[in-house]
């Protein structure tokens, strides 16, 4: 029988009406939305545009004309050099059309994100690194071909290499996901103090969205004194380093990290987002090499945010 603990707020003494004090927390400035003009990618672009509206952020549309590296990691066909100029021109025209579509379909009141675009030619991860080095990118959003559970979110070489190479938060969006009011953001944690800088960055998103952060911990055994001490040490450090009041904690006993997180997320319902720190690869390795049982886990339609371990 699965035991899921009730959510416990870590800062119960802080009134939630004090969220107005969070206006000094830096907000997201620029979202980079990746597209290859497929239906899946353009769905993620539409998701990203709506997300930018909530964050009051700028949007950059980006298409990379992929020139494979001399290693077998990119599933592409090497084209004659003269064809790349034509493909770049088509890419720019596609980006213009996508920009116009986003702007013309936005009839809402309030903030309308400024939209620009760029076309890069080269190896995907190298070109994204180049963009990040030249512009202040706060979040990258890309689509996946996922439709069933967490494991499928990271299938496909491009997604895997982006996860490994990305130096800023990366938000993965499956075709079934649509932006609504994001009420909670799950932060998968093993209560390691090294995760707190990533949690601080996540709080920048949460503050703008006025969302609750739920620390989700999956353990393979019942609580013990050692783990209780680890939790208390984590909480003590969190109080010192993170000043976002709307943080709660929830845990579950399960031998599978993936299945445990899926249970916790389903317990909290819709209108959520799951975030993980790409630190020791335990979680991501389980997704990529998991068993058929994990592959067939119940559908979890949530965006997945991957935070780099060395986040600025």
C-alpha cells in the first residue's frame, strides 16, 4: 500500500498575504522558444507564448538549421552546403509567419509579450549555447513527442542532448499540455542542500505565477532518525537561503523515483508543473532506462522543467 504524506507548509508562521513582499525577487526576462515547425514544436511555442504572458517576459522564436557533428548523435542527413542557404531563407520565413500568428491570435487584455526571432545554422546544442552566451536567456522551452508518463518526455536524441548540455532551465512540453493557471510547481528533491540554488531560481517563477512550490521527496523506506535529521537540516538551510513563503513538503514511499513522483503529482491534481535538478542523473537515468512497467505508467500530462545543477 502506497503511503503519501499530507502537504505540510514549511513556513506556516508566514501569512500568504505577504506575497506582495516578493516583488523584489527577479522575474524572468526572456524565454527562448525552439521550433522545427512541426505541429508538436509549434504547440510548445504557443504554450511558451502563453507562459510568457503570465511571466510578463520577452519571447525569442528560434529555429536551428541542423548541421550534424561528426559523431552519431544527430538524426539528420548531411546536405550539400549550397542547400543550407535556401533552408535558412525558408526558416526565416517560417519564423516570420509564426511570429505574426502568435501576435494576431492574441486578443487578450493585459501584457502582450514582445516577439523576435532568429535562425541559427549548426549543431543544435552548440548553437543554443551561442545564443545563451550572447543574450540573457532565462528559460528555454521545447516540445517533445511525449504522450504517456514521465519516461516518454526524454525520448529522442535532441531532447536528451539538450537536457545534458543546457546551462539554463529547460521546459519540456508534450502535445497534450495546454497553459492554464499554474497553481503549484513540484520540486523533486532528495533533500540535498546543493539543490537550494535551483530552488531559489524556481521561486522566481513561482513568485510571478503566485504558485505554491511543493517539495516532493520519494524514499524507498519508512522514515528513520537519519532521514528526519537530513530533512531538518535541509529545512534549516532553506529558511536561511530561500525567502519564498509558499513552500510545502510531501513525500511517498516507493522504490521507483518515477512512479513515486507520478503518484504525488496525480495526488495534487491538474494545473501543475514538475521540476527536477539535473545533478546526479539518478532520476533522468531511470526515465531513460526504466522498465516496461515504468513505460506503461499512467499518463501524466505535466510540463517538465529541468534545472541545471550549476545554476547561476
